[in-house]
C-alpha cells in the first residue's frame, strides 16, 4: 500500500493541474472540467486522511462532495447549453463581456 506522503503528493499534483488549467482555459467547458477535478482532489484528500486516522467520517464527506459535484456539473452544463443556444458561442473572452 502506498504511504501517506505518496498519496498526499497525488492530491497536490492534482491541485497544481487545476490551477494551471484555470489560468489557461479558453472554453467554459474546460473550466467546468478543472473545477470538477479540484473537487475530486478534495474528496481524495478526505479519503486519504480518513484512512490515515482510521475514521469513516472522511469517506462520508467524500461521498457528500461527490454528490454535490454531480449536481453542480448538471446545473452548470444546463446553464451552458441554454447560453450557447442564445448566444451561439461559449468562449471565455466573450463571456467576460456579460454584465450582471
């Protein structure tokens, strides 16, 4: 079994990939994918710590995070489909012009 440091380093690498992806993304779909990856890394971190301290609470939190992530992605993609039908394009530079 892999040690605590090796598993924690996987989470750190995932978070670094997320930061890189969020700063270089040109499509809103890729931004959603990187946000999903960040929440996956968070859930993975909860699982690692729950195995380390031998407590099931971290695994329960990871399941809650995954369920919230699923509902967030469904809602975000529904809004994205609606926006793309109205405007015809989902690139980030054009989304910056939106005024709320």
